[in-house]
C-alpha cells in the first residue's frame, strides 16, 4: 500500500482538479489522498510497534484511539455519500481494517509464543469494530452486480484480498477463549464461512477458460484460487459456530466486558487532523501487487499467521 508520501502540493493539485470539475469523478481525488494520508500514519505506527516492544500500553492505546478518531472525522466531513465512489469505499474499509489488525500486534509473543495475548478492553473493542468493518466491506462487495467487479482496478482487488485475509484472521482471533463470549454475536453477524464461500464464488464466476501463450489463466482464476486457499486455512483453524461451547468460558464479569466504541465528537474542530510530515515517515518496503505475482513464494500459513499465532485446532 506504499505510495508517494503525502504533501500539501499533492492536495493542492487535487483541489484544482476538483474545482475545474473536468470529470465528475475528480471531486473524489482529494479525499482519496487524505485517506491515504491517514493510512501512512497507521503504517508508521505498525512499523514502530513491530520494532519497539517497550512502548507503554497506555501510549499505544492513546495513539490507536487518535487514529480511529481521524477516520471518524474523515467520514463525517465527506461532502458526499461515501457510497458514491466504490473506490473510496474499498479504500476506507481497508484503512479501517489495517488499523484494527494492528491492535492485535504483540511483538513480545515472538520471543515467548506461550505468553497469553493481552486482551485488555481497548483491544477487544478494536477487535469487535474490525469484525463490523469486515462485514461492511465484504458485504458492499457482494452487493454489487456480478459484472461490476470486472471494472475494478488492481488496487481495489488487492484491497478486497486484504479485507478477506484480515477478516479471516480477526474472526479466528475472536474465537480465543478469553473473548469468545463477548465476540459471539459479532462473529455470527459476520458469518465468515458464508462470506468466504460467496467471495470465492463471485471471483470464480468472473474467470474464463482462456489460457494465454504462456499457459497462464486469467487474473480472476488466480483470485479464485487464492480465495480458496484462505477458505481452507480458515476452516482448518475454526470450529463451526454452532459447535463452539462457551459455557465453560470465563464470564464477562470475570474477564473482559465489551463497551461500545465511543462516538463523542464534542472535541472535534473544523480543521483536518494533523499528521506526521513526510520526513517523519519510515519508508516501507515496496511489493509487487500484480496478481498472480503478489507474494508468489509465501504459503498461505505464512501470509495468515504473521501477526497472531493460533493453535492448529481451536481450543
């Protein structure tokens, strides 16, 4: 997701294009750039969080809530319905999911895998919000007319693939004994197994039997195959929802109580949130995002297990 670093010059160009209104879609560019700016800030946090295991929990929590507030403010101040641009829809939910998955990063587990994950209340709130965000994004994708996805650009397909991956991982994380009771309604609302089946069917329906001169199938075939691998991974790591017995789980009184995420906007100002300058940003490694070359040598377990460790079978 690395792009050109944000600058006021880029914003100025987007404003000029919006004001000229040569094309109807030019009005979305400024907000796509601003959303990308928030993503840069989250990416900066993910790099710092992964590299520094000594960051106080309170500092991480405060920074996470500040980023969540940035996203809330962004959406509130859109001068049009976000659904007017599906490109903006996919980008917004991708940024949200990127933020929520970072809440489950715990670098100390790399040196001590047996260490229980610190399911403090704010992490649980982020997990539940992530399940809601995943349902919104994938639900939006599946609600489109079947052929509409043929017009997606490469970035949108990568974002949808990212959403499917993170949604699967969040859903698995939500089955952990310490939080399974609190997350049950969110998992059931998400219906990850059904969503995966529908996403695989949707991408598979776009594939053709055409084979090029190099013996390669079309890109939708590769999307379908990757979806099937994620589906197999997911089903091998989670028990069916109706087979999960929470009767022996700790009660919410003895573990964690879920509190709805605060929606108080009384302290919001009329200015856009401030972000680190491009000089403050840590450069990110560049990946080739074209399918099927995207992460060509990584196994699905390597892709899915990079920020949380799960048992082979649910406990």
